C-alpha cells in the first residue's frame, strides 16, 4: 500500500514502491507541525510551479539530501538544482508524456495558474501500488476529464481554498470530471485569504450523490491508499 502524509498547504510526502516523493515541500508553512530537517529524506522532489508557497524549502532539502533529485518543468528544475548546487540532480521535463523514475512513472499535467519559470503544472504519480494526482495550483478545467481517461487516478489532491485556486464548488466539479476513489483537500486555511471548511466539501459531495471517499487530514497526519 502507498502512504500519503500532508504537511499543510500543498506539501505532501508520498511513499510508494519503495520511494519517497515530496511534492511542493513548503514544510515551514504556518500549519506545519514539523521542520525540513525532521522529515524523511526524499528520493525525489516534485515542484508544480515557482511560487514561493510551492517551491518552499526545496533548495535546503536538496542541499541536505544528497541523493534527492528535483523533478519539475524544465526551467524550474534547472533553476532550483543550480541554487542548491545540485545541477546533476535536475530532471527537467515538460507537460506531456511519461517520465520514468526507477519503477515509478510521473506525468506533468496542465494547470490553470501562473508561473514565472516555465508553465504551472499538476502531476500524476503512477506506481504498481496506486495512481495519485496532485493538481498543483489550478482552477477547474474541462481537460481534467482527459486526465481521468488517460491515467485513472485513484487519489486526487485538490485545492479548495479559493482566491488563487479552485474553491469548494469548483473542486466538486473537478471530482465529477476526475472520478477518483479518494480525494484529499489541500491549499486551504494556511492564511486568512484561503480560509475554507472541508466539511462544506463533504456536504456538497453528498448533495450531488458522488461516490468518493474524502480524507480530511490534519497537518502531519498520514493515510494509506
């Protein structure tokens, strides 16, 4: 089974097929119960776009974890690896086809957002245990149905905080398009501008009769998939 740990905001640790994968590791965010030096050393760090609340502590983690590799849109991967003195550990890619990572396959997907270094992305992580979709920062878009058709993610990590990303209403539409088995809400309550109540997500899902499990995690909490 795969394990998912939420550190608050959009920061997750995914453990699957013997690999540890950090996504958008802003471990020092206001909700986080821990610090970058206390989390497990990752094999890979995936960053969806270059905003500070998603790049987070990537550079310091790359400096500490000498075997970790950074996976991101090409321009961003090159930049972060250079900042960490780890240019040989950059895996720069683009939106499109498979990125093979030692038994795990990663796909960078579109995201409706902004970014200064390359395009913003979501990411699909496909292993022999599960398939996980982290939407990154995005609004809802109709091609989420194409993500479902191509990759059939079992787990979808979706922002619900609004203002910069989907809110709850839009996240429910994303669930309708993606049809995951499990949804983990993220990117909410980190600061007042993105305050949201995940119980409202549960209520709206229920009113629409959607068959999906919702895992509302506390920062630092893990769940198995």
